[in-house]
C-alpha cells in the first residue's frame, strides 16, 4: 500500500494532502497491530492506582484511575497473560496480545462479577468468573478442571491450571502434571507450558514431609548459600517477588520474627525477579541481612528445580536437622506456624 501511495505522488495523480492523509492512515493501521489497548470503567472507585504485571517475565507497570476510568496502551510483540492487582491484593487476569482491544466494566467491590471482554480468551474468562462467583473453592476447582479438559488450546486453561490446581492449598501435582501434559500437546510451541510441565514432573513425587532437598546458590552479596544456612531451631526458605505485594508483606513479618528470635529463627529467601536490583529497595528498607538469592533466571533458576518451587509466593519450614515441618503455607498460616514453633 505504501509503495502505491508513493507511486501516485510521483505520477501526480493524487493531491499531496490526500497522499499524506493516506500515509498517516497506513502508519496508524500498522502501529495498531503492534499494540495492546486496555481501557475500563469502575464503579465505587473514583480515582486511585492499580498495578499490572506479567508473572512470566516480571514486567510491572501502573495504571492510573481517574473519574472511575483508566486507559492502558502499550506496545506488545507476543501473547501473554497479565495480572491486574488491586490495593487489597485481589487479582484479575487479562489476556493480552498484539492488536487486541480489551474493555473492563464492573464494581470494584465485586471483582468476581467484573466483565473483561474484547477477545475470546477474555470473554471465556469472564464467563467462567461469573459462573463460579457464588461457588465454593472445591466447586470452582472442579469447574476449572472441566474447562481445562474441554479447552486445551486456550490460554484461559493455562491460567486456571496454575491458579486453581497448582496454587491450591492442597495441590495434586500428579493431576496437575497430567492436565499440563494435555495442554502442552494441544499447544506444542508454548515454551512456558513446556517449562511448567518440567517443573510439575519434578513435583509429582514431592512430599510435604521428609528431608529438605539439597540446594546451593550465591546470594546477592556474593555469599554461598546452601542447606547449612538453615540449621537453627526453626528455619524458613521463602520465595518472593517485587511483583507480589503479598510476599513483600510476608518478608516484613519474617523480619519482625527474626528480630524477636535471633538465635532460634533462620531465613533464606529467593527473589523471582529478573535482576537483583529490583528487590534492593525492599531489602534495604527493612534492613534484611539474611541471604537473599536472585540469579535473574526466575522460573528457570536451578534453585527452583532443586527445591520443587511451583508457586509465588512459596515457603518451606524446617527444623534444625532439615526435616520439613510444613510447606506452601498461606502467609497467615506461615505466621501462625512459626509462632507456634518459636513458642510465641
């Protein structure tokens, strides 16, 4: 099209003004296909700030809400699943791809009923969310399982697998592996699914008790870190990220417990961020001195495979001999468990 416009200009068969207009229209059409446009309107939220991030890459951004409305328009080269994070740490998935225009509408106080539409994946996720808004967690998990079986090619299935089956309080890794394998067969070129399937393969035989697997790494201060760093009366290996504000809150709680029990509690953390500099402000602000691992490899980190890390946040609690006392506790349960073990 562009060559045709230039040819007409040279031939004098088209006025300069009209030619320029066509060029501008061509440029607009071309750029639109390289961008993701997301806009919405909230009830009961006049103004504020939301966070949006990509769990797979660690990309983070903010969205300003003014008069209940927001617009988020960014260049995009590949399909991805973004997560919209609210001040109360509630989350909504947004399926994004180049050229897509997605809209959101709903009441901020009823996020399960929020409608996100504009692409097949977002339409399907909205339908699933509305259908399960009043369901119990086991019922939601059952419907998620059925959706995955019925729609193995959908990005929604990958999200539901991670959100409702892997991040479940009592995950069945063997079942999750079987479902993930089915998704990967339907999406053979999906690198993220291939990585998830590999992780689940290692987690299938993972036990909630027994000895903590051996691991070794270097922390952000250049110090060697391994199992010998966790030989106190009570020990915690905690997985966190700058993209997970829930995990940052847990770090502060761990720091308070460490200050109260310096001889009885040891902590090692693994940052799932793309560079050590990302979590530096949190570490410095809270005067955290325990070993913090961040090799920038995120889910491809050797420590992830060594310890069977499958979620964010994640945690392993051990005794002085390395026996696993608990793992994958919610932040509230983690605090209660540690207080119990420390005699608080």
